[in-house]
């Protein structure tokens, strides 16, 4: 709170939560969640199904299995 008051006095327009989250990154106990993985694009998924089984790279195979197993398919 004291740091926020000091930088606010120098003209910082941001709020206290921004300063708190920034400080948390340096303390090692950040509350910032990991970014969510984006789903593969339709062209990539189509290529997985239309190529020979031995052709895709191993990383693509794991993503393919996760995509096929996800609910909503």
C-alpha cells in the first residue's frame, strides 16, 4: 500500500491491484493464472485426419488425442 501511495503521488494513474499484482511477480507468489491454451485451427485438425497415421509429429499426436477426447465433440 505504501509503494502505491508513493508512485501515485508521482503521477501513476493505475490502481492498487495493478501494483499489488506486479509486486507479487517479484515475490514469487503471483496470483496471475497461466494463460489458457488456444484450440487448434480447423486446417490443422483436418490435416491430422487426412494424413497417414505415421506422418504427424509426436506433439501433434498428443494434441489430436486431447481434441478428440474433449467433451462437446
